C-alpha cells in the first residue's frame, strides 16, 4: 500500500465573488521514501493541495475526494485526531522562514514543542533532542544557541530550524511548500541538499512545492504540473522534462531564463494572457484562451487525461514509483504528440 | 594667575549615539530615556504610595469631624485645609486614593480576566462562537458604566462593591474586543500555521503563541482602563452611587465641595487635581509602555 493516496481531491473556496474551484480532481500516489514535486504558477492550487494534505485548509473551504495516509482516510477526521498526526506522522516546512517562527520564544523551545506533544518527552529530554536535531540540520553550536530568539538567526538558519522542527518526530511524510523561495540563491541549494539527505536518512516521503523548474528537476522523482487547479501533466520527472507534452508545460519551459541561448528578440518568451481568476475558470480546459492551440471546444469540454507512456517493465515494490505513467490532459491528442516531436 | 590650558581633544557635542551604539539598549535603559513614561510611572507611584501611606499615617484624621475647625485654609496643622465638617482635606485625599486604586484594580481585573478569555475563545473558535461573543460585547458596550451602575444601584442599593462590578462589567467588552482583534492578527501569522502543522491544538496555540504575543497590547490597555475606572469611580461617587460616607472618595469630595464653590473653591480643586494627576499618570504610563513594549506602534515625535 502506498504511503499517501490522494484521489479526486477537489477544493472549493467561498469568495466574495462566489464559489471558486481552487483544486479540481487531483489524484496521485506517493510511496514511502519517494519524492513528488508540484509545480505551477501562483494561484494554481499547489499550496492548497499541500495544506489539504495536513488538514490545514481554511474553515470555509469545502473538500471532496479522498486523502489516505497509510490507508487511513484524513478527510473528515476530527481536529483532535488530525492534531495527533500533524507534526508526528506528517509535517510541513513553509515558505517564509522569517515569519514562521514565533518571535517571543527561544528556538530550542519551539523545536522541542512537537517532541513534548507527540512523544511525551520531559522538558530536559526534549531539550537534549532539540539540540541534536539543530546540530543535524547544521546550526553551529546548537547547545549554546537554544535560548536565542528567531531574530538572532539568518533566513537560511531559520529555515534549518523550521526543518528541525518539522522533522523532530520523524514523520513519514514531509510537505515542503516553496522551502527555498524566500532565501538567497546561495543558501537555496544547501537547504535543498539538506532536505534530500534527511529524506533519504529517514526514508520519508517528500512533497516539494515550487514554481522553480530547476529546484524540481534536481530534487524530485515524480512531478505534477498544475494549472488553474488541475493537474495538466504528470509523470516521472525525466519523462515530463524530456517530452513536455502539455502546451502549458512547454510554455513554462520556454519562459525559463537561459544563459547560453539568449532569445533573438532580446525578450524572454512569456505565456500570453494572465492566469484566470478561479471564479471565472471555463468549464472546459483551464488553459483555454492562453493556449496557442485553443479551439472552441476547449472552453466547453473538460480535457480527458491521456496516458502518453505506460512503463512496461514491472518494477519491484520498493521502486514502485518507477511505474508512474506519463499522463497529460488535453482534448486533442495531436497537441500532446506535437510536443514529443518538438 | 596662570590659567592651565586644556590640551585634551574636545569631543563635539552633537549626538553620536546612533553611530557609536553597538548593542541595542535594554528595556530598562530605554524606559529611563522615555520622558513621558518616567513621568507617568512617577505619578502612578505617587498614587500607590499615597494609598499605602494612608494605611499607616495621615497628617490629620480623614473621618473625625471638628466643627470648630470647619473650612479652614491651609496651615501647618491642616496642610490643605479642612472641609465643611472640619475634616482634614490632605488626609481625605490620601485615604481617597485607596478607593480609586481598589476600584481600578478590581474592575480592571474583572474586565481583564473575563474579557481576555472571551476574546481568546472568539479568535480561536471563529464562526458562530465569535459572532455570539462579539454581539454580546456590542450589547454590553451599549450600556455605559454609569448606566449599569445606576441599574445595579436601583436593584442592590448604592455602594462601592456595586460600583466596582458595574465598572468591571463595562471593562469586559473593551478587553474582549481588543483581545479578539489582536488575537485574530496573531492567528493569521505563519508561526501559528507552523504550530498547527506541528499538531498543536487550538488551546495550546492560544496559550503559547497568541497570549504572549498580545500581552503587551493588554498591559497597555489595562493601564488606560485603570485610568478610566478611576474616572468612573469618581463620577459614580460624585452622583452618590459609589463609595458611601464616611469613607472618603475623591468623587464625593467634589460633590460636597460643589455647594461651597464660592466660599471655599480650593475644596474642589484638591480632589480634582488628585483625579487629574492620577489619570494623567496612568495614561502617560500606558503610552510609554506601548512605545517601549511595541516600538512599531510608536508615533512619530
């Protein structure tokens, strides 16, 4: 059984302009020790998907579908039961390390919090364990700095502290929502390396959310490309990167700044148009209108999921993630196959 | 006579503190540099000292009447003179500070305890719980302390206890509102989300994250409510609804002096000054505390 099974996850938000379908019909499975990337522009539903995994959605959100952690259904679970799972079996690292630590408490206390809560450690035990954890994530002289306040640390250090806090109880699932977006480029890689090491060390499953193709390429095996709340393309990272079947994926890749090949026009290619408001999404394909291949049908008919590649080799159970098929959603198969030729 | 010339290098007198300071000043140092805070703290200390002193010593008697010594001007025997019954005014003012402090302390405690609790619950639960609590607060807010005191007096008779309860009830919605507003701001912070992602319950987050982060706002509000409570007590006593005779109270001293406004105007001035200084002191203290505890709220000076 997979560690995490998400099927047909749909999230509706009540906004002042009416009901918005922020996430539509998202499904994926994640094995223990596997890594999955969610990529897409802001507002595409990737962060909401992540919050839904931990049951942290705003109260007015309506969630349908199913999220199973180790066979246990999480949707509809009581707040009490969810609290017992959060920080213990599943944990999350946030985008803004500058504001994700409470300014009025020392960091030692904050890292020790989940240990005392879930593992019932005494104050002294939790403190000792917090020191080890902080040392493990690379805070120098952790023992002396336990009582320091968040403002005495740099952004990168704070993100390390957040990681220590998230990993305190050895969760099975770690959700990292843009963990490096707020950091300097030089620090980014080190934080990502640390995450990779820790994920491998504890054989955790990792859900990494990013809008950065480079970050995704180097850190996850499996990939979901999201647009307008739907998964437009999914598969193994190499497969998706090599083929770029969906026009949106192609657009994302084309819009990457590249050092070696400066575009002739001197301008970075962009995807025409703007992300539609979730309230105004067309009934059909969310990308309709911005897509160069748009036809009238696109606005009306929901695009079917088309399997582009089904791995034929049966992989051993421990490598089950290798069996992930490459899927993209489009009304017209020839649009997806164009990408293969290009 | 030969004058010795000073050969030392003169240091220019412009402020260099901003450049030379390596470590930010501690709270105590900043407090000492904050003029209005120091003044407020002094006046408040004076108020408390007066009340405490009255338990062990007063220059004369605040209770004993002496008709022969009625309406005297200030003298070495009666520092601030005497009232229409010959009671020593200075002593009455010292003893009257007790009533003001007692009312302020208890009424603010009632408001703080219940109001903060309700505000925290409203912020943590949201939804209909928040609606009900806040609408109840609005409802209570519609009755000023004076009105509830008059109602309580009508039912239970006049007295200091009823005045305290009335002012306390009036304080509850004030604290509930300010607590809910600040707590809601804290609830939307990333670190609360991080704490939730670590599995902390609403109660734990309220106690460990919300309360410490709004404490400074509450401390500041408490000093301001304390000043308002002193004013309210004086007003109620002035109307005869607060402290009852023979217990001295600044408000009642004012009302008694009112009839003698033209014979002995100073009778009204002294308790008036006492009230004004106490309220001013507490307000300055509150403003100073706000600047010191939360520098982001500091107004440009």
